[in-house]
């Protein structure tokens, strides 16, 4: 079974997570810079990890309204759909994943000043795990 790649979009970097081959657990990968090399680096990761589908977080406010971050995520979603037309590419609600990731990192004993380099991919893990948990059982 191919793996699922999860992306937590950001303006400076995007958090990345990937499932195991059974698609039951999500694991963090290094965040990717949200720059001109993003698609190239994403392509390399997809090939290395035998990815078959991509889930992109879609941040919306607690009230359900779209935000400026939603627009950034929607643009990334379209760019990835265009770059990987043979893949299933979906968006998934990522409300509160960054807050949950911060709490998780703090709970694991990580100092707040060290959160920055891990927070994006930790949020991607939470978002991707929520997605795979919602998939119908085979």
C-alpha cells in the first residue's frame, strides 16, 4: 500500500508528515521551505517515500470563516494538484492543530524556544492522523 503525505501549509515553511505503509500512523518529516524549490523537494520526498496521495491542511477560523491562511493553503492545494495530476490530492480541516502540537511538544518536555523548528511538522502529523483516522476501515 502506498503512503499518504500530509502538508501543513505556511508562508515560510510547510510542515510535513507521512504515514506508514499500512496508512495507520503518521510520522513527522523535516519541514520544507515554502519557496521556489518547494515542488522540487516535495517531488523528491514523494519518490523516496512511495507516496500515493497527498493531504493538505486547510486552516479556517473556529467560526468556520476563511482567513488569509486559508487563501495560502488553497493556492498551495491548486499548485500541488497541477504538479501531481495523477495523485489523489485532498484538503483537510486543520483547525487547532498548531495549538495541539504546541501542547504536545510542551508535554513532551521540549522548551518553548525549541518549538519553532518542530511545530510545523508536529501540526502536519496531527492533521494527517486525523485524516487517516476518519478513513473507512478496509
